[in-house]
């Protein structure tokens, strides 16, 4: 199961998340940027993402990011019913949790501790697991629902991992059964046993006998037509 919330919808998702030991904090995470809007968050992969899918190890070591336009922050109980792993975390140096309403004016948008702004690293996606009747229950909680959108999957003005991250989530949910593997075993007839000595007769057959036979048949056909 996947639960994806949005800033401003905390009152809708928090009653559901409360049973999981997770809460979506009030406010929106904003991120300083010279090129993009402050509400475009680019959280980094956390170690839990590699635990979810080892294919993300290289991206994690390179510090690559996922784009989340308009993302909230999550908190969780460390000793709850679920084992929690962080998948995505915001950059503590360039981002903060902005409380209340704000305008996306880069000249005026700053950390306002008086109004309750909190600077730091916040999780924006969590992986939850627990054992129920000898089966593993798997849940993903995200503080943004747009990172799965076509716009973010096809974003081309920055390097992001949205597509790879989404594929890893589906792969984890399906216990490695997604995507379907349509590959086939290698063919057994994959070796050439011809020798240099055996190639010569084949060349004579295809370069001489067969073309010559076709030429003679054509000549016979033309001669018989002229006689008629």
C-alpha cells in the first residue's frame, strides 16, 4: 500500500497515518535555489532506499535526487509497530519547513523562526514493514503525490531519479516480480563449426553453381520464347 499526501491535506491523511505511527507535519518544505521555484524540493536518497532496492546503490553514492514540487515533512515513532526506513530526506543546509502561507518570492522567502519555521533535514518518504501472520506487510508513505506524475517522470531541466525511484517502489511491492522479465535463455545453436577447408565448396556452390544454373535457366527460357 502507498499513501501519498500533500501540504495542506494533513488533516485528511494524519488520521490514517496515526495508526502507522507516522505523522505529516504542518507546513511545506521549501528549498533555496537560483534557478527554480522555492517549492520545488529535491530530496536525496537515504540509506533505506538502498535497502528497498540495491539497484539504487550507485545513485545513492552519487548523491542524486528526486524532484518533489510542493512537499511536506514526515515524522515517525521510532518504536512503533512498524520498522521504518527513510527513503528520501531534504537537504538540511538549503531547505527548511515553512509554516503558514507564503509567496514564492525568492527575495522575501527566508527562515522565520518567530512564525515556527524549522530548518533541518526532514524525511519526505518512508518505507514501513512488519510481519503479520508470517507475511510481510509493506507500506510506502510520501509527503508529496506529484513525484509520480508524468511531469516529474519526464522532467528534463534537471537530472532526477523519479523514474528509477518509482520503478524501485513497484519492484519492492511486487517482490521483484515487476517489471516482467521477457528475456529468453540463450540459444544453444550459437557456434559456427565451419573450417577454412569447408568454406571453399560452399563458396563454389553459392557464387558459381547456383548463379550459373539460374543464368542457364534464364537463357533457355528466353530462347524458347523467341522461337515461339
